[in-house]
């Protein structure tokens, strides 16, 4: 069929030799690109795709950096760096945890088809996915509450439950001023069981669920932001090295996999841009509040209150307003992205 099209075009343009050769070279390059075999390999039942082919599907250049330790995909706006046997890739320097480590074979670097579908496509070409969500009604989930104080820093008199509620109220005001509808899972110091929180979103027919938390760690040097999307089926959450039989379970929230990735990406990026990091990246976990959602959802950790510098900052209302403003910016970026593909 293509060669028929070619001969018609060539006849019609016979008067212009230059144009003829131009058409021919375009058609030839088309044949050459489609003739390239999709470089896929199977390892332990998983399908891998090489990053040069991945780059091509996104119109990105693909090459090894000097020393052949890091592979780069690059376009005008986006740079993706991936190391060998690595389970983290860097998209414009933002760390994103993959389901599986990369694999090198015969000088090529491969990622799993699952990571191509669950990480790269949702962020770079979300238009390939069906059932695009709306973005009008946002449920804000202030983590903890009542008898559940969450993380504590007694030196600075901080309780996670108070901080999350304060930032949630600030975010609510910003969103409502911008035409969003907001539902809070709690707007006072009350205890709400975890399983109840996604139910609030499902009952409200929410378009988006954002759960706010602060971290604490036994190491007082840990600091920075991290945002979690629900782990896709058959994958291990980021803190575990490899999947087990339990990871074969599919949750209702997995219907939203591409959009979970997209909102988590925009929220983490906006936090790091607004507050300067440190950026601990986009991770995966099967948090109770995310598993049964019927809308896209994200759980974000807004800093370690066990870290003295962070604790001093979050005591200040101005800093908490900045946190809310950055979350708001991330939600607006996500809304813009969805609107561009609708
Ligand atoms: Zn928490």
C-alpha cells in the first residue's frame, strides 16, 4: 500500500527532481524506521524494551553519557537519565522509583514494559490513556487527628496532626479561590479511621484525593519531600526489593494508575520547585488511603519534623503557607496537563 502511494506521488511530482528525491527520502526513512525491530527481551517472564526504542516513541534523542554508566533520553524540554541495574530514573533531575531495575544487554539498556507504561507514558504522553479524569472536586485528607497524633517533635512542640490540618485549610482556601470544589476528610482535631478516608472521596464523587503528611525518622539528618502513588499490580512498593505473591493483588485504585502517576509527578515537582527540596522523589506504596480510591490519588510527605531545620521552618505560618501554595501549584499544573489533552 505504501509503495502505491509512493508511485502516485512520484508521477505527480515528476517535473521536480528535487521534490521527488525529498518525497523518496521521507518514504525511505519511514520504511527504515518501521523496519527497525522493536528491541524487546524477556527475563523471568517480564518484558523489557530498550531505551533507544523508548526514546524514539517520545521523539527523544538517546545516547550513553561518557563512561557508559548512564543512558540519557533528551528532547527540548525533557532530560531522562537512567543508570545500569538501577531502580530510579531521573526526569529533569526528579527521582522516580521504577517497579524493576534496568537491565543491560549487548550494549543496550532496557527498562520493563511495565515501567514504560506506568511511569514514562503517563508523564510524557498521558493522551494515550482512556478515561481521562475530571479535575473539579478535590478531597484534601489531613493525615492523622484526634487520638492519632502522627509524628511528634517535642523539642519544638510539633504534632503532625496539627500541621497537616493547618496546611489542608490553607490549601483549601487557595483551591476554592481558583474555582475548585473542596471536601475535607476532617476539618477539626478528630480521629478518622484510615479506611474511612477514601470512602469520603468515593461518596463525594471526587476527581482527586490528596493526603497530607509530615515525616519523622530515627535519623535526625533525614530531610526532604517525597510523594507516593499507589503501587501498580505485580510490583513491589519502593521500600521492598522485589515483588512477592501478595503484590499480584489488584486494587480499585489501580484503575487510576496513569493518573496517580501524573498527579504525583506534578505535586512532587511543584513542592521541590517551590521550596527547593531536598527531593526524595516519587515513590510507590500501597497506603490504605490510596488502595480503594475511585479517583486519582496521591500521598505526600511535606518534610521531616525530626529534622531540626525543617522543624524550625514548619513552625512558621509563612512557611506552611508556602507549602500550601506549592501543593496548589502542583494541582493547577496537573489540571492544565489534563485540559491540554481533553
Ligand atoms: Zn503521617
